[in-house]
């Protein structure tokens, strides 16, 4: 479902998230949101949803096994000396 609403930016760069969008997102006054700029768009996300969506995204970056990761870290630490 895509919903589009027009909002006006204040002098301070603030805008109000329309009520139906706040309700759909499940956020209330004082709650924290993450603001991401991706592909020319601003995306608002609840921190829990962002954590769930990105969990495991770096898996295998430093090695495919624990031993490979340990070797990678040792090599990096040696380069600091």
C-alpha cells in the first residue's frame, strides 16, 4: 500500500507526519524514528524494524567461519602497530 500526502516544511526544516501515517507506523509522541536517505528518498523507520531488516546483512564480510574472522582481526590489529 502506498499513501502520498503533501506536507509543508517549516523554517527549521520540520514537518508533521500525517496522523494516518503515524498510526500505520505505530508511533506516538516522543518515540524515536530512524531517518534514512536512499535513492533520493527520505525513509522513516522504527528502530526495531530497521534492526530486523538489516540483521545478518554483513554476514560473511570478514570471513565465512569464526576462524577466518579471527585471522582477519589479527591481521588488522597487526597493521596498527
